[in-house]
């Protein structure tokens, strides 16, 4: 186990550790990281904000999209408000 900590994600026999790295990997893999460099930065901002919140710092942002995973189709979907 890398860094001796959870969470870890195993992909094709390779291990990725750290929640932010896993989140960014999955976002890129499922095309949720943004279509432009600016949108990618916004996605990173949200991941970093969540990490800050989990570490006791305050952070807030407005999200106008909801992402969900459909078990039947095995796909992620994005709903924009």
C-alpha cells in the first residue's frame, strides 16, 4: 500500500494513493475534468476545496451540476441546473 494509508485505487495492477489524486484520475478518465484548461482548473479548485474542508479549513463554492453514476448503464451522467 503506497504511503501506508487509505484510500487507494488499483487500476490494471497499479495503485494510486491519496484521495485528491484518485479524484483527479477518475475525473480525467470519465471526462469530468473539463474540456478546456480553465474548466480543468475549476475541477481542481473543487477537489482542493473539498480536501480543505476535510482538513478543518473552510471553503465554499457554487456548483450548478450534479454528477451521478447509473449502475444499470455503468456510466457517469452530468445534470446541469
